[in-house]
């Protein structure tokens, strides 16, 4: 079905991603075998397959069939939905991470897990036990309990989310505790900012290669890991990336050369179609590169998301938030500020009675994480003079009900608030 020539995106001339004809053919054959409804009539090659954006992929979210289980995720659309995984897929999902961590974690005998909820949280303890570690999974326990356990158990390996570990490091630093047992750290579940990574390395006294950041999604599984040798992220085997067309990542145009929304195809997933699947995550420097003598699909870093899904502890869907605002304040405009893993929301008008209680009821997992001290509560501000606010912030002044982007990937500047209800 073609020759092994490069496919190079004209938008990424300096950071060209290379897919060989054999790789494109493997994806096309996989789609024909497992997801024939995805293949348009008359299609004969990879390039004939459409991008699976949030609209095209929506019908594939479904309840599990026989021998399958379901994992709920906000995923690419922000709406909670079921994603099926078979027992065979669960097996390779854990197995490939076991292979990834085995040599790197050699010599560690005790591991501590704090991932709260999600696909990865459900398998992390089993994974570390397979590696021969004595494991303590802290689950949904308070930050005080987790800090005490981290010091008392003296783990050599941590498997944690960046937000939770940030709070634990803050707490231990304030109370004069600095565990010396930690030799390896695996982070997962959220964007790991370079400044946060540097703080973890400094606090635990570890080298850069001793912290491995893993990136994935419930739809795909583990996608990539940070490499201690070169500092970039390498994709796992069986995954074939490409940059999304211009337009998906317009919000990151100033981020530098080679910023693009990531599209992934997998020849491992058989119950859910990861075939030219748009992740809506923006990466920089997507390419095929050589590291430690191996050719790998690689990118330099993850910049953030280019849709309206928020990263706040776990993926945080803005749609229930929009619904409650529309119900309690029908004409109100609003913006959510989500520059990293925290959340600030500015809403037009005055706070309705019971609004924060309603919000907690809509997001019980996040409310629980707030109560446990594992993530900061959202900062909710009501502003009467919203026109002045958006003018100061340089945001669109579109009236409520219009198609306006509500999520802002920068921090909320208090100077933008003309007046706020206490």
C-alpha cells in the first residue's frame, strides 16, 4: 500500500514526524479488522481514515460487553462517559508498564502509591507488587495521614499525581520533615510543570533521571514517558503519532516551534478505536528521534490542552459547571482559569444561595480531594461589573449563550477583578 517514505507536516517543517508506509498499513489493517465502521467506503489506505475528533468518536463510548470492564472518564469531550477495556487489554496495559519500570526501579523494595482515582490508580499497587515491592496504597486518605505514612513507611519509590505530591511536599516542608528514603518517583495523571518537577527533585535530593513522568489517557492507556537519558518523552511501542492539522492548537501558537495537538493511533486497543484519535493534548517537538541507539517517536514536552477540558486533580469537565451556572444565573457569563493544575472561576453576578454546595454535589470526587487537603479548593469569584472585568483581562465580551471559549489557560490576575462579593 505504498513505499516507506516520510509523511512530513508542512506546518512542522523543523520538527517532522515520520510515519513509514509499513506503520500506516498496520494501522489501516487494524482499523479494518476491529473497527470496520470507521473505514469509509472505498478507503484503501491510512490517509483515507478520518481524524477521530470528539464528534466522530462519541458513538464509541459504550457500556462494557462480555469479558470487558468499563472505566469512566471525561476524556476528550469533557462529558463523563464509559470506556471499555477487555481483560487482555488490561493485561498488556500493566505488562508494558512493568517492563518500562523494571530496570529503572531495580533495588527499590518499598513503594507508596497516591493517585486518588482513575484507571492508573486502580492498577498501580498491583504493578509495583509485580515488580517485587512491598506496597502501601494511600487511596483517598488525608494529606496529614499521607505525609505521616510517607515518613513512617520510608518508601524508596513513589507513584503519585503531581497535585497530591505538591501538597505533601508543602506539608512536609512546613513541618520540617524531609524523607531521605525516596530514590525513584513516578508521576502520572496531570501536567508536570518543569518548576514543579525541579522542586520534587530538590526536596527528595534525586537526580532528574530518578523522576519518570508518564502521560496517558483512559482511551489509549500509557502513551509516553520522560526519558532520563535525553529528557524528552518517548511513546510506547504500538502507538503511532501525528500532528493534528493547524487550528486544533491555535491557543499555543506563541509556545514555540513545533507545537501541535497530538493525534495517536494504536494497534493494541481492540475494544475502543484509537485510530487517528485526537487527544486534544498539545505537545512540542513531535518527531522520530534516536535515543540510546533506538529509534523512537518522541516529543519534547506537553504544553497543555487545546479544548475545554480542565486538569484539576483529575480531569474536570466544565459542562456540569456550565449547567449549574445557567440554571442558577441564566444570563451570566463566566470564565475558568486553568493555567496548570489549579482552578479559578469568575462568574458574572452575585453568588446565589447554596451555589457552592450545589457545586460540591456536582463534583463529589473533587470535593472529597479538597476536604482531604490533596488539592486546593477552586477559587470562585462573583463579579457584578463583568464588562469591566473582561476589558481588564482582554477577554471576549460575548453575551451569555453565545459560542465563546470559557477556559483560559493562564492564571487569573487579581488586578482584573473590579469588585467581588466576599
